[in-house]
C-alpha cells in the first residue's frame, strides 16, 4: 500500500552508499546474497527467542534489499538480479512466521500456518500476474525501476516489515498480529485475482479464438 510512496525516499537515502559500494567493486548480487543471509539468521534467532536481536538482523536485511537496487541502477540491472531479489524476499517473509512457530509451537503454530498460507496466496497472485504481464510487455508505472511487473496491494513489503517489527516487539501477541495480517494478505490476494481477471481478459480476435477453442472442446466431449 505504501511501497510506491516510500521507494523514491529510500532510493535517495541509499544512493550515496550505493555509489560508494559500486566504486569499491561490490555487485548487486553479492549484496542480495548477504542480505538474504542476514534475514535467515534473523529467523533463526527468532526461533530461539531472541526477538530484539532479530530486529537488528531484519533491519540489515531491508537495508541490503534497498542497496542491491541502488547498485543495479548504477552498474546496470540484470535478469538474475530481478529474479533473486523477489525470490529471496518471498523466502525471507515466509521464514519469519515459521520461526515464531518454532519459538512457541503451542501458542504460535496455527497462526503461523495461516499467515504462511496467506503469503502463498499473495506471492502466487503477484508472480502469476507478473509472468503474464511480462509476456505482454506491460509495465507498472508506479514502480518504473522494478525488474518485473510489480502489482501492489493492501499488503506489500513495507506493511510486511512493519508487522514483523511488531511481532518482535510484542511476541506474546503474535497470534493476534499474524491473524490480522493474514486477513489483510487474503484481501490483497482477492484484489489481485480480480485485477488479473479483468486486466488480462482476452479481447478481440484472441477472445474469438479462445471461444472457438472452447466450442471445439465441447463438441469433442
């Protein structure tokens, strides 16, 4: 919901550090890998109950997530960079509720499972639309620097990190926080389904061809 407005601010803040790293020969892929490692380490320390320490590691992960983009803009974006950026993000997001389930299975496991299910819904709707939109040559005007079509929603990256911070600050409230955010994620999923259904609907000759194919299949049946 807020990513489109926050992204230009983050880019300006990280641009000087990105320039320094680029001059030092650091690559965007290396920063992505390091950031992902810190994020997974954050999940591990959550599983052991070190919630405040996890906040530091999550913060490093998010800074790295912004820095790899700053480096990519200076050194030139790559398809591999776009791929690992989103793949690492989604894996990191799922690791945090899983870690809370390990930290206190009796209290947190069910809410963690619901939230991971909701993450699968938002992630799959995001990637499915991006794949078809890429094949059609569509671009997201709100996110011109993204390597793939970035379809927004109520639950985006900024909201996810804010929720993770709240979970680490008030771990005893994890079931309530996770359940509430899962509901928001599911609303995002449904909104993306609706958007994809309308935006990617066949038109003109393509629609006629598809209708003919359906009629042929009906006759064969």
